[in-house]
C-alpha cells in the first residue's frame, strides 16, 4: 500500500514539473537516476543476494518511488510559484 501511494505521487508530480519549463531536466534526471541508481540495485540485492526471490523484486521500486516523491515534494515546496505564474502569463 505504501508503495502504491509513493508510485502515484512519483507519477503525478513530474506532470507539474513538465509544465514548468525550466524544471523538466531536473525531473527527468531525478527519475532516471532514482530508478537506475537507487531502485535497481536495491531490487537486485533484496531479490537475489538476500535470497528473497522475485516476490521482493518490487521492494527496490517501492523505496525508489518514495525517495523520488520526497525529493520532488521538497523541490515543489521550495519553488517560487509567483515567478512561475508570471512566466506562464507571459507565454
């Protein structure tokens, strides 16, 4: 259940980042690096090294989704939304 919540947020928040023109590269780098640097090694370690098998292959993806979600929420929280609104008005 926790993985589903993190996964939904990590899919919804990048939509917000794609609208903001200067953030799309950060969003892309955070997703790719999160899944390939954090999620994949954790999945391989828990599934094969610890011997849990394929049933725990999703553990790394869950950890990665939650980590990406937390990072993107922090970035959104600190954003200057008034400036973003002005940029959208000028387009």
